[in-house]
C-alpha cells in the first residue's frame, strides 16, 4: 500500500490576496484555480517550487467559526515546515519580498531554520539542510 497526504488546507480570508503571498512572495506554483459556483468558492491549490506531493489548498473561510481560526490554526505553534535545498537563497529572497521573519536563522541538529509568518499570521519554519550536509 502506498499513501501520501495530497493536500493540507490553509484557511484564508481572500483567495487573491493569498495567491499574491504564496505565489508572488514565496514563489509557489499555482497548480489549480477552479471555480465551484454551487458552493460560492474556488478550488485553489498551490505548491512549493519542485514539490511533487506537498500542496496547499487555500480554503476561504466561509463562516464566523472558520474566520476566527484564520492565522491561528495551531494555537500559535509553527504550522508548516517548508524544506529547501538552499536556505540562504530562499531566506534572502523571502526577506527581499517583505516576508516577516519572527526568528532569525539558527543551526539545529536537523538543519538551518528560521521562522516566518504568512500573510495571516500562521507560523512556518523555513528549513535548510544540516551544516554537514552542506559541506560545512
């Protein structure tokens, strides 16, 4: 048996502003943007560059309970972990795009890590390979 997580849903306030952030600032690829008129929504999927299985469904909050959870889907803990093959490149690119880092780079046993906020306040780890894997 082979399984994988196909999508992770991230609550957003507005599809287009979410796309501006994920595609415009983080450089994600827009995989799908399909209207779902019967439900008054869109099926919007983005993926990190080069990703084959990991994708985000940008899900517009549709009621007050969901709206209250935007930006706080995990109670203030880091929500998603974005692994990169070149930490320095992506850290510099994100900074130049105005992505807010709440904790700067540090060396951990599992790699170089910095924490940033998405446009709604969810916390993400940007993780690069461990120093030994980079030849340091």
